[in-house]
C-alpha cells in the first residue's frame, strides 16, 4: 500500500504519508488541494472492497459518523470512490493516540484519567443519541490533540441500533482487551457495551495496564465473560471509594446493574472528578479544562480557587492592595484561627449563641467501612460558605446495600460545650440523622462504644435545626450520624453545621 503515497484521489486529495493501517483500510495523511488543508483519508483495501458486506460496512461508517458533530468526535468531511477504492475523508488530528500516551508515560494522574473518561463518554453520548453504538472503544481509537483534548475516532464497526447488523452470528468484532462480555459471546449489543469498554479504558488509564491477559485473544475475551475485574483500590490505593464504585458499575457483567445509559454515567464521572479535585486541591493536564465544563451541582464541591480562576494581574493587584492591611489584621487573624469559625450566616434563637469551633475540627466518621468518607472535604462544613459541600460517598443501593447502619461527620468543640441545638444546612433535604456526643480526649471508635445519643430527626429543609439533650454535660465531640439517604439519592450533602449554646447571663 505504500506505493499509493503521492497519488491523487478524485483529482483532489493527494496522499502524502501512511499513518495507520488495519484489516479493512489504510489511513493516510493527505492534502486537500481544493481547500488547501491537511486531512486524514481512510482508504479501503481493494480486495476488501470486492466483498459486498464489507463494502456496505465501510459506507455505513461514513454515513453514521457524518451525522455526528461533537468536539470530542473526529469529524467526517467527505466520502467517495476512486477506481474502485472507497475512501472517507476525516478531520486530521495532529497528536498521539491515548494508547501511545499510556505506553509513553504509564498510568495517568487520577483527575486526568477521569477527565479523559468524561470527554470520551460525552462523545459516545452524542453517538448513542443518534442510535449509533461504537462497539470498538479502546485507547487506540482515541486521539489526543495538541491542546490535550480527547477525540474519538474509528467507528469502523459501529452499528445503528435501528438496523440489523451485518456481522455473522457468533463473530466477535472489537479488540478483546476491551470487549464487553455480551459482545465476546456474540450477543446483540447496545450502548451498555460501550460503557463496559470505556470502563476498561478508564481502568487502564488509572492502573497503567489492562485488567486481563491471556495467551490468545479468545482467552482474554473469556476472562471478560467469567472473571471479576481486579479491584481498583488494591492497584491504585489513593483512588476514592466513589471512583471505585463508578468503575465497578461501568464494568458490571450484569446488564441490570451496569449503567443503563451514558448520561447517567457522565453525571457520576463529573461528580468523581470534582471529588478528586477537592481532595487534592489541584488539577492536572486536561482535568483543568474539563473542570470548567462541569455542571454547577458538581462544581460546588470544588474549593474556591478551582471554581474561580482569577487573571494573574488581578491576583497581583489584590495582593498589593492587601499588604497595608496585613499588619492590622495579623493579630485578629491569629486570634480567629485559634478561637474558631465565628457565627457565619447562622441566626441563633433568642437567648442562644453560636459555638465557635476550630476550623480543623470537622472529621469524617466511617467506622463500618474504609474509615474514610471524603476526608478532604470535611472542613467545608465549618468554612461558613454554604456553597462548599462535604458529602458522603455514593451509595447506589443505599446504606443498607453497603451493609452500613450509618456514616457521619463530627465536630471537635474542644475543650467541651453544653450545646442545646444543632443547625444543619443541606442542599438536598430528606435524609435522617442521629446526633451523638462524646466526652474525653479520644474519639470513640464505634457508635456503641462511648457515644451518647442526644438528638435525632429528619432533615426536612435546607436549614434544619435539631434540639439536643445533653443532660447538662459538656461534650467535646458532636457527631452527625446519617442513617438514611434522601429518597432517590445516592449520597448526603452538607454545606454547614452550627452548634448553639445558651448565651451567658
């Protein structure tokens, strides 16, 4: 096929270099002499073109992808035939494939891997909306452009959902490293098959290797059918439970438990990215760009500096203007850091005042699980910004489905306070909680080992207050123990927690 370099197709496209090859076609870097621009051309092998079924698949690819217009899909520009050779003209993306990047750098930073999964998923969402299943999602078919953005290509075995496929019964199309169980068995597939394959791609981005290996492609395919996916957190311990849960659901062999559609998956991936950025306090690579596209529901999890990007000049001017005030505020700043958080936006009842707790006092409490419940977000419940959120991990089957009686977060009101009321600000009410208190200098390890029940109730509004009965005792630790999630929700979110005590005198 290399002898074709230099030839012209249809008197318009000059083939300049071969850049890829497959079983059906060869891909060339070409020059469009009419519009004077570089393009990519997929030229079907002459011997394949003589097969009517293969020729129809090739033409169907052009028709299918031509329907799709999306920033993360390589676009079809033109199609035609030259001396019996069908070809497709595609947008030329300068850069490397995602597979090349993984081979070059190994596993990716967590937030960058999630960001690429979001971009690929958004592209597939567009395809599925046009009733097109890719059926060959793999890092070799994802191009990374010079700006770092992902673009999905090669819908060569794509099939519309509303027509019969041209694949013979039992024939597996796709790369078996990423093949879904149902596709490996030769069953009919839908968008859930793409979700599974994307889950394997996400796993490889996070771990640096595919989940299964075997002596033959068939043996690898059968592992996708029969064997459980390796545990993400054992291979990447810093991965959050939320991310691990999303990946588990993406690659569930049971279609009833796998994500039903890409839209639902994208929402959870966006939440996972926001959580990862909040935990680390920074973003890397393409994650920086994707964070700016998150919906507000996910963006509110981010720290202020990731939600609001200020121009460098503005930052310099603000800092310069702040210098004269530093000396005046230094002592007050130290005192406030020691005393705690202040009253914020809380309006205590008559005869009561807000308990000021240290800013570092909130701690997540998950004694029945992995002992971590979005630990990095915990201080957000006393930062006096109701738009910053601490949340539980995601529980798609509820707390009971995770074999938990509850999870929670507690405040350290050192050295101790006789609180009479607690206010919980939550953007999504409808959940139930019990309030516990504990004395001493050590946090009890479990609910039934040192915690005293002092209140309970349902969080029915976004500013819910619960009465506390401390029986005159000065508790140091105050625990919000979540026992039931809101209806149809997978997590509980808390913006602020306030403790009230009786005012002096």
